[in-house]
């Protein structure tokens, strides 16, 4: 009888130990889940910190516009659409670029040739279903004027591709105007001037390098009952149109007209 009681006590004690172990295992599992969640939260914080600390990508393209200083040459591009976000493009040049004694296309007696800072912000194109717009955020020129005809619709010429179809859009009279529906653009002064284009999206900006005075076709289409071909070519510097201040997007943003010296 005593033996049976001892065995029963041992079984009870074993059950108690088993319960203690099970409870400890559950406690450990809960602690591990809590620790795992804390680690995941810290990882997310680190990932967000890295993302916030990473500077926006800059894609730089340096171009030289040859030809004559008495002409302006077209530059054109398409902003990225909503899937990318806001496109940022700056065209700029240091005042002393091309200021060496053997260059100096705009002022033969000074290294101060022309300073330019034109900062644009935009999205997509006129024909896009996304947030199609362009704003001039900042504009500065000094010593000599170099930029003209800044427009969300590239200022271009238009002609029919198919004479049997109707003409699309304006410009049938052969005039220069904001006819282009797929590209934005501007005109830069030639004569061998160097410019730098800095963007936040990949891909080069197209430009007329001034190696000739010939036109450059930029888009053509014949759809349904209409047809059009848009093209660009150099224009005389005397026809220059300065960027318009009212395209600045911030109503309280102060604007000081550029001073030409």
C-alpha cells in the first residue's frame, strides 16, 4: 500500500513538473514573439531612416550649342508621368563657362559670358491623362540672355503628313507656336555655349546642337481623319521671349525680374 502511495505521489509530482515546463515554454514562446515583433519594428524604422536619408537621384547631361550666337536652338523633353511623380529639371550654366581667352562668344573682353539658372517642375504631356502641367520655380540670367520660349507645349512648327486629311491643332500657317502635344521645351542661345541639364529622372534631353540650320522632326501622326507633323528649327535671337513670371506655382513666392547687364 505504501508503495502504491509513493508511486501516486511520483506521478503527481511528474505532472506538476510537466505543467511547470509547459508554462515556461509558453512564456518563452510569448517572449520570442514579442522580441520578434520588436526586431521587425526596428528594422522598419531603419529602412524608413535609410529611405529618408537617401538624397534624390540626379541625372546630369552637359551639352554644347554650336552655331551662331545670333540664333536660339531648340531643346525638348517629356516629363515623367504620375507613376513616377513630379519631374524636376534645371538648365544652368556658370557665368564664366566659355570665358577662356580663346572662346568668349558673347563678350570678347570679359570672362563673364552668361549665367543661367532655370528650374522647372512638371508632369507628363498635354496628351497625357495624368497631372499634365509645368511650372517655372526659379529663373535667373546675368551678363547675357541665353534662354527663350519656355513652354509646356514645345514651341514648334507644324505641317500635314497626309494632304488628304484634316490638319490637327494650330500652326497650319507655318508660324512658330505652342503646338506640340507630346513634348515640352525651350530654346537656348548658340555660339558654342555650354549648358548643364540636371534632372531627377533618367534619359537624355533632346537638343539641336547647332551643327547646321536644318529642322529636326519631333513627332508625326496620321490618325483617323487628321494628320500632323511637328518640327523645330533655329530661330533668330532677336525673337527671344523671356520666361513668364506668372508660371511660378506659389502665390506668395517673391519674384524679381532678372537684370541683364
